[in-house]
């Protein structure tokens, strides 16, 4: 098609549109000229056959034709038949799509990672299916210890179990890295507990481990206490303090249980803290030299602390949740209240 042929085709098309008597005729012309297989798209497709020098002028003319045909069709009401006109009430408020909320356990884990991140800790990971060495032996837990019982632990065979704690991630981390080590390890843990308001067979813990060279500065129980005190304030609010009570864990010496002062009554005594002013939240201590030996760290050269706490426990006291099972039911009425 030459330029002058194009101009007369254009004049013809515009005349046809102007003469169209009804919506069906307008639609037929729309299909004929600008529909998917219409003559204008066909011209655009055939553009590559136009001699190069003529292409810009020809292209411009085709585009102009298309624009004129489209506005002529629009003037005749093309497309209006199928499209529904807006009949809403613009004075009404908009509709909001409900936003999701983070699960309280996710929030506690993320908040913990943020707080310890400020202190230079990174997040380490380990599998839920563990071996006896990582979950017990390397953590200085003897074979006759009750936690190794078939009634306490989900064993698959003699060596393979669902981890009962996140402490095996300490072992994995030390086997894979040289000191200094500064990690927290959140994850799922499993015990053969019967479910009730405060127990679940599947719950979450966060482990912490800090190891450094003793010659540079021996890691001390005071370091552990100050770090946990910082964590307590950041997680539970200003004014919350920590106290240590002597305890026993196979993998730490000395070992302590860690209490937070009650964030509800500020330590005066209330229903939440059972009138004691304190809430037990974690186990902790100085890493036992026997644990260092199992991972090939020289106990003469290195010292460190470790701690572990239950995520459900922190979530329950932080948000005032009376029953652990609420955390697993995923009832949106409950989750939204905390969002
Ligand atoms: N693994 C212990 C438990 O599940 C908690 C714990 C106590 C972890 C003392 C530690 C620690 O790292 O030092 O009861």
C-alpha cells in the first residue's frame, strides 16, 4: 500500500464509521479496522516490507489512521455496549482488605534476634532430627540421664531422635566454627509431654552461646547476667530485671535458673507471678569444659556462657496468654488481638 492508497483507505473507513446505523454496525467496523485481525494491525505487521526510507512516514500515517478510527468509533459509542458504567456510590468509605498479623511466637523469635543482633549475635540453625551425640553425649548428658528415656524423648532408633532442646545447635556451631562464637538458635523442640495449659509435645526454644578466648578476657557469669538483663528490658519493658538461682544442667558449670522480675506488678507480687514478684524464664550457665572437649575446643584457652529459654513461655507472659494451646489453634479472633 502506498501513502496515497493509505489516505484513501482512511477516508473510506471514516466515512463507513460515520454512516454506521447501530451498535452492531459500529462493532463490526471496530473488528474490521482495529480488531486483532483488522486491517490496521495487519498494516503494522507488514511494516517490515515497506522500504526503509519510507518506513517512518508510513508508520506515522498508519498510527494517525488508527487514532482517527479509534476516536471516530468512540464517538459512535463503540465498546460502551459491553462495559458496565460505574454505578457505585462515591460518597461511601472504601473497603479495606484485612491485613495479616504475625504469630506471637514469630514475633518473639524475631524480636529476640533483633535484640541479640545489637550485641553482635547472629542466628544459627540446626535440624529437628538429631543424633544422640549432638543432643546428649556432647552436652555431657550421660546415657542413664532421665531425659534420654524412651518415655521422655521421641526416638526413631538407637541414635536418631527429635531434638529435645535447641542446645545441640551449640554443638553443631562449635564443630563448624572456631571461636569467638556468638549465636542464638531459635527452633522447634519435642518432648513426650501430655498437652495441657502449660505443656506441649512440640514447642520452641531459643538457645544462646558465647565463647571467646580466656586470655583476652575471661567470659564470666557477670557477662551472662548483664546480657540477659539487657534482653529482659528490651523484651519485657523498662524496669524489668533478672535474678539468678543456682541450678544444675549437665552442660554448664555453674548452672543457674533465670527469673525476670514480674513486668505486670513490677515485682510487688500478683497473680501472674504467683505473688513472688519473679517469673522463671530460662536456664543458663558457664559452658562446661567437658562440652568444649567434645567439640575440640581447648578448655584451658576458651570460656563461654550458654542459655536457653522457651519461646512459648516468653510469649505467654509478654502477651498475657493463659493457655499454651491458644498458640497452636490459629484462631484468628485470638491472633488479631495481638496483631
Ligand atoms: N536445654 C535446657 C532445657 O531445655 C535449657 C538450657 C539450660 C540451655 C542451660 C542452656 C543452658 O544453654 O546453659 O531445659
